C-alpha cells in the first residue's frame, strides 16, 4: 500500500466506522526483536486528552496480546481495505499462543516510523502510538443497564490510552 505521512491535523477518519465496521489490527511488541502479537479490535476511540492526540484501545487480560501490551511501551493500529476483512476476522478469532497466526494471514509486518511495534505493508492507514495511561474497567461504575452482559465471564477490559506519535495513510485519509 502506498501510504504517506499524515500530520494529525490533516488526518481524516470516521472513528465509529473504522472501529465498528472496518476494524483495526492492534499490534504490540518489538518488530526488530521479532517479538510481537496482533489482534483485531472493534472497540476503541480517538480524540484528544491532556492536549495530546490519542486513541483508546480495550484488551481483555485473557488475550495473548495483553501480555505484549503490558511488556512493551508502544502499539500500532492498522486499517485495511475491505478485501482484508476475512483476514482480520481470522486474526481476531485465533490466539498467537497456539501458533503463528500472522504467517497464516499472509500480512507483511514492517518497521514503523516512530515506534517499536510494527505496521503492515497492506494497511491503508497506520497509527503509531506510545502508551501513556491505562485503567482497568470497574463494573461498579457502569451506569447503563446491559453493559455487564458483555462480560459473562467477568473478564473486564484494560483500557490503554495511546498518544499518537505518527500516522501514515493513503490519500483518502488526508484532509485537503
């Protein structure tokens, strides 16, 4: 994919659409060391906190990627064209503990510009982040009925705030 650098001021995205419909591939670890794992996510947010551009991602402690999120300071979010939807579905339903799911996916990890975690050659958007805060979900703070139904096993997410350090993307993501 022919991505180019995008300043945060010129990034155009529709966060609800990209998280819910297009999905992101969250990857954490070290590309240089060959020690990283990915998982498909459909929950998250983008915005600004503490005068910094950020994303929030949600990872359950039972996921293999959680170990990498705890061990490494950076992560990436990559969005792909529609033809990769089945690949993202595969990566979101298999654990890296049971084998090299990435090798089976045929995606090509590559060095990111500003962080240790990799991005993917096939991605149309790559957001590179440095962790800046985390918070465990506290079920007693749920204010809307029905949220608890997302946690039948009581495996509440850890929320990670990631400062956006660099963005690359195709023309469609660049404000003119």
